[in-house]
């Protein structure tokens, strides 16, 4: 496939999006192809290196803001009067179910991030216990050496727990971020439609 065929198929796959967005994407990929051909690739090799235009279009749609996808889906829906009447008459059934589903998804996301935040608070408490226990031990050393030794032991334990807890929480936070983005991409995929 040559450059023009690729760009035409890309525009066709992006049909339904705002015209400015479609044209901006086509110009971007035309520039990429030109750069690759300037670097020595043949036109066919440059086009093949990008993959199928439909896959490129799906990835572009996934990167668009959710609001843009919703607007393009609503403007390009082409619903007839019968479909609109059925949607309105069925709204007492589907609208509460949709709202309940959205509420459940939102509450799961909020709960997940609340757990992450509370565990970060525990990690912060472990980190702060280390210097505070050392300061407390120094203050009690002269009058209460047994308590000072206990506080130094607490400092060692909290420092020992804080290090792996910090690295665990970093990974857990990254995982939660990926799960949140996967949920957003899932909603976008529902709006884009299934692959054919």
C-alpha cells in the first residue's frame, strides 16, 4: 500500500470524529511517512512500518479526550425517530441501570485509591517513627536507659519496615494508576465500538 492509500484508509477509519481532528491526524502521519522516506525507506516500507490504518485509528481514538469521543459519537449517531422514541420510553429501565453501573464503577475506583492513600499514610508514619524514636531515646538516655533502648529498638524496627513498605507502595500505586487508565480506556472502547 502506498502513502495515499494509507492516508485515505486512515481518514475513513477516523470518520465520525471532528473533521479538524481527522485532518490533523492525517497530516501527522503524512509527515511521519515523509520523514521515514527521507531516511531511506521506500514508500511501501514506510507505510508497512506504521501498521494497519485501522489499528492506527483505534489507537488515535483511545488517546482522544473522553468528551471528544462522546460528542463525536452523539453527533454521528444518525438515530432515527423510532430509535429516539424507544430510548425515551425505555429510559425508566436503562437510565437507572446505567447510573447504578457508573456509581459502582466510581465507588470501586475511589475505594481503591482510598486504600492506597491510607497505606501511604502508614508508610509515612513508619518513616517518621525512625527519627522521632531516636530523638526520644536521646532525651531519655540519662534518666531511663531501659526506655531509651526500647525506643532505639522501635526506631530500628520502623526503619526496617519503612524501606520495603515504601517500595511496595510505589509498585502498588503504579498498579492502581494502570488499573484506572485501563478503566478509562475500557469506557473509550465502549464509545468507539468493537473491532470488526
